[in-house]
């Protein structure tokens, strides 16, 4: 097989790509049924802008075109590449003056003056860190992601950054995978809703605006399927799972107008994403009609050699460009080999033009030709009071009350003394979690610690801090002092979990227990017999059956960002009533992974009373805390489930589902009403439940409201193993409630 054929012919991992394409096309063509947007439905770019792109393209030499395909990650390389006329963009260089200086060379000293695009990983904040994306998913309120994105975009763009490498939208069933922190958890619908909110928050209606940036949907695709949760690892995935589980957030982001997409490091059924013509060319650019550009993830093109898809750099470039990677980050295989590959007819002029056209289009849309420079006076070097207030509010909204016996929480503001114990009780930058942007390190203001947050919340109380142990050490020598502090206080807040470096890229863990001796520290505090609560600071689900059995209350605070200590105190003292829900299941033990709510039933669903069913001998079935779980300081009742009809026409039908939610407790609070569907009989077995609607509502004590959801054929259909979207006749079960264990149910027929 020639290199030219390689990305195309084997990209679906042995599945006949023509058949698959026919399926994709069929999904669209079968009138009225929803499937991937047809290529024909590609959003019409503004013709004037397209004309400018074509006019510029017409003036470019081959070398200038190839230059546009190169992205580099430091100033020195950027200057050298600019001098050689081979540069399209720069990332990870910050500072308005530095960026303007580079831009000046591109605009004023190259033949055509094409501006550079400046990228950066602005993941959950530029200078103002918001909670990590997984935490944001727990808010079950996409507006939270919109707030982060809008604040971040404003700070970044005013500082000269045009393009962020976010949102990350990799659905995963793997809590061992460190990058679970960067996405929205285990559900494709939830992830899609957050991804869209984030894309809109970054880009607004027009990302040429001085406070908006171009977004990048990443990592395309199925990166969250890494075997064993080990980062960068192999992904072997069926077409139905690819389309039903991993692709929906990307499809939704393309429909929301995302400017760019980043390829993922993994293979997809034997073909690395960077050489995978099926996912990039056929699905993303073809079926979804994506018109922006695809950037490699770092040296992802070069890595095709180690993957074993390419023999050398030229081979790698010959695989990646036709597959659909338009811009090469860091490695330089396009720059070095494209001319030769063209002469050898291993790539085509059209392929180069298409890549350049896409990059230029985004540069035009960014308004870089009109305004290549940033006003250095507007550079944002530190969070504003408004941004900090937004971060604090968002952080509290993301917290999940896992358990609250007694109830011990909220703590009384009249408390006389509080002992803060645990290695994360005085943590600063660890509260930012992974990808802390410019808000971490020398010269920045550290996040508010939990102990300082508590001191500010109860200025009249005596507040002590005793670490007890480190986050991952084995020394228990500090336990005695921690116990002493607990004995001396009215209540102890034990803050345990993970440091920032324990999640994120290249931060897989083989166990996801509390690291080090932190669990023993909790046990030592329990031993004192004094009241205590546990606050978790972490970037992934943890296996915490011990805490569940022994701690009176557990507040999941995640990595809450720069205002973390204040936000945690807001929740602990009831200024904010927690309303977050888990966007991911919490396993009981690592050996149970993957454990996720949207699983298939098997022919022998788990039954504790029957041996030959799908379960472990040594563990109860199901997770410790299910997807969608989260408590409040008040209580809610959901009832009155009603459907507007008994049938949903497969072509263009709609059905309304509504239910009443009542705050039955004594405090104002938030509840997330969740709607799940199940298709009990289908040609591809369906998940036991899948989320298709959620709404977070705030209700005064005693108040109630009606929440309605509209279902369309989109909500009941699924992709089959030819990537065809099917809406099949038959019964659909509806479940509405306050977690994925909802029991209130009804049903309708798809006709
Ligand atoms: C590698 C990461 O996988 C990706 O998410 C990030 O955007 C790039 N590096 C650039 O920093």
C-alpha cells in the first residue's frame, strides 16, 4: 500500500471505509432523520471573506503556503522560522510586547504580510483560574463554562492571544486517566452541552471582537478511551461507540461554529488520529462540514513514526496532510518534506491549498488582517475583582455534597473554633489544578487557601491549621498534632485529596485511593471522637469507601481555582447551598473500572442473588456514588411526571416531558432535574440509561416549579456499526429524577 493510500484505506481499522461513508451519508439522506450534518449543510462562510482568502491564496508561492502550515512553541524558533519565511503561528509565547514584536516581523517584513496566529492553552483561565473543567461539569449548569470562557477570552485577547486550545471534550470512562480533569466526565450529552457553552463563551458571535478568541475542540477523537487509563495509550473502538460516545461533543461544537479542532495522540482502531482520514477527512470535514482548520497535537505528526504508521518524517507528513491535519505543531515535517512529497505526487497541491485556505479563513475571521497588533496598554496581568468574584461564585456552584449525616453541614457561623487539618488545607497553587494558565507561579497571587477562606468566613472563631501529613508521603509523625488540634476545636475540617500534578496530562494513576497516608489521617481524626467533615480537593473520582463509611460529611470541592478557599468556606458555612452533581461515577475500587452509568445491560445483568450474572464476587455492583448524585442542605421531591403524548413520530416529531420539583426542606437551594431515556429493544443494544436533559433550578424553601424537556427523534436515535444514524420504532422508557438512579418513569412509542 502506498503512503498516499494509507490514511484513507485503513483508517477505519479494517472496516470498509466506503461502506461506512455510505452509512454516514445514509444517516443524513434518509429524510427527516437526524444524523451528522451533511457536507452540503456546511455553514456558508461570508462570501466576501472567502473571496479574500482565494485572492490571497492566488498570490502565494508554494513555500509561502507551506509556511502557513507551521506552528512553533517558542520565541527563538519563531524568529528563525519567520526569517526563513516558514511560519503560520506561534503558541505558548505570552506578553503583548513580545507578541507584537513577532507580529511586526510577519506583517511588515514578509512579502505578503500575512499575520501570525497566537495560541495558548487557556483551559480554565488565563490569569483568573476557574475550577477545572471536570468540576464545571459537576455544576450541571453550562452557563458556568460560558462564564469561564468569556472571562478567559477577554483576558487572553486583550493580552495578544487569539486562539485557545480549549475546550477539551473527551468523554471518558477512565478515572485513572489524568486528563479526566480536563473534560466533562463520562456522558456525551453533558459533555456536548458544556463544550458548546464553552465554544460560545470563547468565540461569542464574532471572534474578531477584542474580547473573544478562536476555540479549539480537542482531542479529536476518542482520546478518553485510552486502554488502562494510561495517557496516550491505544484506543480500539467500534464505530457505534465512536459515534455514540466520543463524537457527539465534537459534532455539537462544529455545529456551534468552533474555529479549530486538535487531533488526538491516540490510535483509533489501529490508525493514529493524526493519520486517520476517516475521522478527520470523512467525518469531521466531510459529514460534519467543518470549515476551520485542524492542528496537530504537539509532535503528533512526527509521532506517526513511533506509532508505526510512518517510516520517516516524509511518510508522516504524507499520511497526516491527506488525512486532514492542516497545521503542524512543533515538529516540522510539512515544512521539511511537503515540496518533495508534492514533486513525488504523494500529496497534492489541492491538499496543501485546502489546508492553507482553512488557516487563512480563521485568520480572516479573527480580524488579524485588519488588526494584527494588540494594544499593549490593555494587557491583563492579574485577575480583576469582577473576575475573582465570578470565579468564586462558579467554584461554589461546582461543589458536590457527597454525604451529610446528621446533618453536620452546614457549620454554624457562630462556631467558636475550627481546626483545619490535612495537607491540602493550606494548599495554594494546588487549588488551581492542572493547566493553571498564567495564574500559577512566580509573580502571581496564589489562590486563597481553605484555612484563609474559613478565617474570613468566621472572623470570630479561633481557626488553627495542622497539616498532619503530606499529600503523598508515608510519614504519620504529624498525626498526633492533628489529633490534638481536633480535640481542641469544636469541629475539624479535614482537607485531603490530590495535588495539581496528580491529574492532567501524563498523570495517570494506577490506584485512585487518597494518596499517601491521608486516609489514615482521616481515621486518626475520627478516633478523637470530635465532629469533623471531609473536604476533597482532587482532579478525578477517587475510591473512597472508607470515607463514605466513616466521615459524617464529604464535600467534593475538586480543584476549585483561585478563589477556592473562599468558595469552600461559602459552602461549608451555608452561604451557598451546594447543588452540584457528579459528572462521573465514583468507583468503589480500582478493579471495578470501568464503571459508568450508561453501560449496556449484558445478557446477565448483575443480580446479587444469582451467581452467574455480571458482577464481582468481592464487590457490590455499581459505583459508590452514581453519575448525577449530589445532595443539598435542603431536600427535594420530584413528582408529577407527564408526557404530552404517547407517541413520537420518527420523522420530525416532538414530545414534551415535564415534572414538578418541590423544595421540601427548610432552606432555599438548587436541584438538578435529570431526564434519562432507555431504548429497551434496538438493533444495537442500548445503554441502560442515557442522559437527554437536565435543568438546574433554584427554589425557595417550600416552593415548587415545573420543569419541561422537549424530546425529538435526535434524542431517541443512535448510530449503528456502519455509522448510520437510526431512529427505530418501539418503546422508549423515560426516567426523571435527581440522579442517574431516578425511579420516576413513563414511556412512549417511537412510530
Ligand atoms: C499537548 C496536549 O495534549 C494538548 O492538549 C495541548 O493543547 C498541547 N500540548 C499544547 O500545549
